């Protein structure tokens, strides 16, 4: 059984008779909760470098991810099928965005002393990044997998081809296409 589940079980078991004992059981779970640390946004160039290095495969769950700009572009073209709100408003955004788009995750969170070095960055799906938040891997019982040997490109190739043939007036998307072309 997961050690954390065991701790919760023991704490619940102790609680009717001895609250202090419950607290003791929970001691190993005590963690530093995420604070609203200001994080500088990584440039497209840096993000792309990490995505390509990791072949757009999530280093935590090993799923193939999709470049956010590629999905956003398709959503702009086909909004009925793929609704999207720029701030990911849940009532207006298809779940694929916060499930499978590519993110750049800080393996050791900035709030725990991690930095922006390449060795501390990993391609991650949006779902894993959201769940991981500001916790270090050990506290979540997660594993950082080695880079997958894969030719998956996050659909960036198709994105560039489609965008060329059927452009969309959006500076951010245009900038992504330019960056992908470099
Ligand atoms: Zn993942």
C-alpha cells in the first residue's frame, strides 16, 4: 500500500481515542503548500528546446502531448468542435487543452529552490503539470522518466503546414510558426 495512504489509515484509526496520535501519524505528510510565487514565463525558444529534446512526450506519464499553439489554431478554425477560451475558462474550453497540451515543468519547483536550467525543465502534459503544481517529485511519489526515444513532434509539422495554407490572424500563433521554422 502507498505509504501516504497507510498514514491516513493510521491517523483515522487512532482518532477516536487519541488525537495526538493521529497528528503523529500524519507527520510524514506535512508539506510546504504552494505559494503564489511569481514565475517568469519561458520564451517560446526555450520551451521548444525542451519539448523537442523530450520529443513532446510527458516525462511524468509518458503520454504524447500536443503543442498548445497547434491545438489552439485548430480550435480557432473549428470552434464548434473545439471550444477554447484564452484563459482556459472551464465552461468554454475543451478538456483536451488542460489534459494533453505540452507544458514546460520545473522538476524542482522554483518555490523549492529550483531554477530555469535545462536540467531542471521537463516536457509535461498539462494534466501532470497541473497536478504536480509546486511539489517536488518525492512528495508526490512520482518518477521522472528518461526521455522517450520517439519521433513524435507534438503535431508541430502539421500545424506549420496547415497554418501556411490557411493562416489565422493571431500574433501569438504566427510567432509560434516562425519559431518552429527557425
Ligand atoms: Zn503527463
